[in-house]
C-alpha cells in the first residue's frame, strides 16, 4: 500500500522507537503546514533524547522542567489514555467479530495487520473530543478553570469493559487492559538536564 494514502503520517525504524531524526522531520513538516496557513504554534516538549532542538519559523519549541512532565504534560492528564480507550475498544470489537473463525487466540491475534492498527489509531484520535483536550490542558495547569470529569469518557470505558465481558475476558478489567503497555519503552531514556550538569561538574 502507498504510505502516502494512509490516514496518518508514517515513520518507522527497527526498534519502533521515536528518534531525533523522525522528530525533526515531523516538526519540519508541521512547520511547513503552519507556514502555509499563516499560523504560529507553541509546542511543549519534555527533555528526551529524541526531542531535537531546532529553530523553526512558525513552530516555537518550549521545554518542560525536568521531572515535571507527569503533572505538567497535558498528554499525560488523559489525552493518551482516552485514545487508548477508543483504540482498544476497536480492537476488542474486531476480535469479537472474528473469534468464531479461528481455532486459537494466537491465530486470532495473527489476523490483526499493521494496516488494521493504523486505521484504528486514526479512528481513535478522531474520537477524541475537543473538550477532553481542553480539560487535560486545564488539569496540567494551563488554565485556572475547574476541571470536571467527563461522563462520556467514563461511558467509553464501560463500553470497553462490556466488549471484554462479551469476549469472555472476565479475568481482566478495562483499566488494566487500557494500561497494558504503559511501561513499554518508545524512546531512549529521558534526559534529566540537572543530573547531566551535576555529573559534568563532578568530573
């Protein structure tokens, strides 16, 4: 398939990690789009080795202080989790539809293609509500507006649990399923700038 026709921007490497080269290419492309639209954006990043420092005309990079991203990063306040809920629900629905056509769980798992996953991720991102993004920014301290829980998000998780029950996955709850890959490494270790400076001074 022509990757240009995919509903996402595709990059890859052997380790399936984010790299500084991929990041720089993506930021450059984003800058190009913003330039064409005559828009300027402020892009917040954590201190990771893959997050390259480059000067761009329409995208300004800002960096979170070390060891604060768990509380200050909007993506960590529910945006990533929300996308995972939608994605895993789509995956579970696929498994339910195809469960009777295979003889084992491993055979069923092998029927899921990379293209399936790409499409589901794209659909999951599109299901992300603007108000969810706004609330996650507010929770991260970008606003003084009081944050209230999203009823729709809670219902989405209940729908996922229902799909899991239908698939006889009663020994696993939706919360565990959503977070099953939370410890999977997707980049080289995050850089703690303060620690690096201190180690340099000691040497």
